[in-house]
C-alpha cells in the first residue's frame, strides 16, 4: 500500500511550507550521499574508467526508462540530456522535416515562452517561409488545418495550471495531418500522462520541478517508437551517432532513442536525478493525482474563505488543471515576498499571479491550513505593503 506524504525522504528546512515544487523540487535526502559517492568513488577513484565501470555512458537511456514509467511511455522511447530548450528545438526540427510541404507551427498563448523563442529562432534559421501561429488555448483545436506542420503545446499552463486535453488535441492534429509535440514540464511527476495512448509523435520535459532532480537537472525527449528510425536529429552530436567511438567523419544516427542524444551527458546532475527518482518507488501517478487534487481543493476553499481580495486564476474544476493553483492579486509580487518571509514559499508570475504548487510527496493537510492562516494574516493586515517586499528580485 502506497503512503503519502513521504516527508521523511526529503531534506526540507524546518519551519518552511514548500509550495513551489512546481518550479524547483526540494532535495531528497539520499541524493546528497549519492552525489558524494559519484564524486569520490566513481570520478575520483575510477577516473575515465567510470564511463564503463560505473556505466555512465548508459545512464541517459537508463534514467530515461525511469522517467518513461511516470509519463506513460514504453521502455526505450525516452532519453535524458541537455536542457528543455534544446529538446524543444530537436523535436520541432524533426517534426518540420516530417511535413516539408507545410509551413505553420501552431502553439498557444499559454505556452512557456522559451518554447516559442526556440520556435522563432529555428524558423528564422530555416528561412523557408515558416510561420509561428499563436492562438488562445481554447482555440487550438479549431485552428489546426492542412497548413499546420506541427502543433507544439505545453500540457499544463505554467501560470494558471490550465490543463489541455492531450488525447483530444493530438487526435485533432492527426486528423489534419499535423505532427504533435507536447511539453510536459508541468506534467511529469504531477499528473498521470499517457504518451503511448495519446499517440503523439514527440514529448519533452524537464526534471527539476516535480521530479526533484535539482537545479539544472537534465531534460528528456520522447519519440514514438514507430517513427524512431525515420526521425533525423537536427543536432547531430557525436553521442547520437550509431557508433560514437568509430570516429567516422560522417554522421550516422543511432537506430534507437539514443539518436536524440547530443553531447557528453552531465553525469553528476543525472546521478542526482537517478537517485531522486527513488522517492517514487511503490507509487502510481493515480495515487499522487488523487492526493494533489484533495490538497489543492482544500487550499482553494481555505483561501477563498479568508482572502476575498484574491481571485482564483486557475480552472475551478480540478480535472481541468494540473498540480498547481494560482490566485490573481494586484500586489501579488509583494504579497508573495511577504509569504516567503514567513516561511511559506510559492512564487510569482507576471503580471499578477501568485502561484502555489501541490506536491503530495511532502505536503499534507496541516501544511495547507497553516499556509492559509499565514496568507490570511498578510492580506488582512496588509503586511505586503512594505517597501522591502516590492523590490523585484531577478528570479520571481
């Protein structure tokens, strides 16, 4: 029987209620020792032999299989490495080559900006008349037509938590002959995902949010198995080569998911992620989702009863949002800074969104009520109206 929460597995500062795991997950306790072991016993003692003896070279695919279990993907279809921005570029470039006669990339205004930036940069470099078309989230399905080469969406809106219907939109894309790319940055480890069932061609995501891989943890990319042998990697790095140590002068992509590897993997960071993923042992995403909904519903109920100046910015239906809840408030940045000063850590997204993540691996009902108590005090007594809380940090 799975048990939640698993607070004893995390190194959380005393007196802190952490509602920002949707931005950066906390440190699992066992990661500290594991990274130290990799540094001293593998890198330190084995030196370059670690690539073979410690199996560093196999690590991106091995960890990819661990992530695959959490996103409904089959073994051998996910590989780790690089950043999410790089993986977005890879997926979109491959998708466009699959539809050479089409010139439109469709996305929505709820997509994370870096995905749009990477698309803009790629299309400008191609200089073949492509267009990035951005519509409102609710208009996506109706905007897919026979000019669209690829539909590129983030499943869960980073600001509001609004959740796209993955299967319905993928079906609409395929009905119109388009390739489907999903960004799972706010989905992996937060909600049940069924990539295999959706039939999408590509998915990408990061691992430093709900998967607790640490700042800068490697991203992942999924390629649907039946198209893997036909997908040409736009970034043809040597570790995506079919035989990297043959040192051929011409690129020949690997015949499996490793063709989506680029350069040397970050062994220390991937080792931290590999260890962090152990906190998921014995859990299903359905269990996590049920607990997440219960906590987020309780938070909404508590906040709306206590803080009338805050307006719910997330969908009210829990089935229509991910594992976060957002409230709009004119002075949201200052109010969030006041909360952080009191030990309740969430974050802020412009222009007015106070964002709270619900990760039942280390949160319970007591945390939710205590956070609402503190938020009520800050709002009722205008504690946010302190000049110190209005000075914007570089990271909000």
